[in-house]
C-alpha cells in the first residue's frame, strides 16, 4: 500500500476539516491485537497484556474511514506506541520523510 504523497495529505486534511470540523488532521491511527495460536518456540513474543497471544494490526485511516497506511505482524507484546515507533511509517514520520504539507 503506497504511503500518501503531499497532495494526498492535503486532501485528507481538507476532508477532516469538512466532515468532522477537525482542521489540520492527517489521519486517525489505532492498533488492534488479532488473536492467534502461539507459534511453537515463540516464548512470550506474542503474549499480550490481555493474556492472549496476538499480532498487532496498526492502521491509519482518512476522514472517510479508508485505510491509508497499514502495518501487520508486530509481536503482540508490543504496545500501539511501540508498534508505531518500530514500523516503517512511524520511522518515516519521526525522520520527516512523509512529504507532509
């Protein structure tokens, strides 16, 4: 899934302003733990705070709930913030490489 370009970010921000009266917003981000059966010999990598085994789905959606960025497969033991920080998207955001307006 391609990361949005500057023009896309501007359109997303305008849609958030128009539809939600939320100016300068470039997306809504959240993580979801998807329960799995623990892989053999994985130890506690997939064991999460809810007491189950999972992988993390991290996504950014636009004002119309369309997925714009998706990261799947982080270990369940990671928080949403940890998953974001270690994802390609999160690193690009931290390093200023997202072509934001």
